[in-house]
């Protein structure tokens, strides 16, 4: 494994911080705290005609509170931050970090502008794996494990129902502007997949299932989604990441340790079989991340593995079956658990 330089790591950290600053500074309205149960959430409130409109900012954390306290300064310095972000992206490319390709970058940028990631949408799959380069400080290996033309977005349905906000513009309008067409589904009028003519790009929306894997609605994103079991483990407690496109795009991705363990699970339950090319790529990504995390973040990896193994026998079975094909990875996890 090849590590990124300390210069690159520092620049990446600065880029993510500046993107978070921008995400708040672009929200129009006065910050308002709303409580739901034992949690609190920040919204920006503004009057539109005779009604109040609320734009979701995020969960009430010390980091969010600090940014809200600096909101006027953040709004005043937006132009300077954009120039700095562009410089940081150029620096990161020069340091060897992998930029996001134009096709993927334009889609992620449009979805970010509409509020997809601000409203809890999480980028999953290989496009998320690509963005762990900056998070882990490691250059990704070239080859099949980092190749994809699919963009997968997941969101908890419970969160989507609870938020008093929606993407703007709607996903249908956003995708239409990018020459995407909805793909017909089993249930008429419920679209969860879009395909872009010519490029082969595919965007899919997913949500955790807790039993039947059916199509469900995600009101905050204005789309339907394919419900999948085990996805709740993947997208719990996501993190922010920066995609290197133009002056940077702030997205949300799963924690790398959860991503790695989840890949072991889905590799074994692939509908096209555990011996398929997709399952092989799942195992490759899991093996790479587990080897990296065992060196730099062993506690997080051990906790994620233990949490999955303690969930139930089916979870243990899927993980065990994948590890039979990855003896070195199995040894790493066994040593951590010892």
C-alpha cells in the first residue's frame, strides 16, 4: 500500500472542512433548533408568503453549533473559500489523489446542489470506496476493484419521513437536465433507477429493509428506493468525504470499517452467486480496507466486525463464507479479536 503524503492529508482535511463551511453558508434563513424525542436538529427558517419554510441543516452537534455561531462570517467569505478549495483540489491531484471523472462528478455535483447529501443521502458502492483514499491516506490500487459506472444512494426511510425538507429541485428534474431517463420498475409510478443515455451511467436509490426487500418511498429525496437487508449496518453513522471535481463536492459515505464488513456479507448473498465477478470485487474491496484499517484503525475495525458477528447467525454465516475465500483477511480479523 502506498501512503499519501502529509501535505496531501492536510490539504484533504482542509478541503472537507471548507466544504462543510460552504454547505451551511449557502442555506438561507435563520438557524432554528427543533427537538424530536431525545435528539435535536437544526433548520434554517424563512418566511415564504404566509408560510414558514424550513431547510434542514443537520443534527445538533458541537461542530454544527460552532459553524452556526460563525454563520455571518461564513457567508461573507464564501468567494474566498471557493478559490481556496480550487487550489486544494489542484494540489491533491498533483499529490496523486484520484480525481472523480467528469460524468460521475457532474451527477454528484447536481445531487449535492439539490440537497441529496445534506438530507441524509449516503453514497454507497464502489463510488464510495473510491473516496476512502483521502479518508485513509492511501492510494487506491488501479484495476477492477475501483471501476464502476453505477452511482448508488442510500437513505434511512425513517429519516426521510421525519425531515421537514425536500430536495430542490426534485430528483426527476435534476436527472432530466442530465439526460437521464427513469427505468421501468415492478410497481408503476415508483421509480428508483435512472439511466443516462450514451454514457451508461446508472443511478439507483436504496433503503434498509428489515424483512421483505420491497420498493419503499423516500419523501425527502422525492424518489422510491429498493429496500435491502443488511444496509442499515452499512449506512449507520456515515461520514463526510470530498470528491475531487471542480472545486470539490461534499458527499456522505459509510464508515470504511462498516463498508468493509458489509462487503463480506453481500459478497456471499449476491443473487448471481458468490463466485460472480461482482462478488469477487466485493471481496477485493473488503480485503484491501481490512488490511489498511488493521494497521491504522484496529479498534474501529474490531468493533464493526464484532457488531456484525453479534447481530445473528445469518450475519455470521455470510461473513464466514466470504472469509473462507480470503484466508489472509480471516487471519487479520481473528488476530484483532484475540
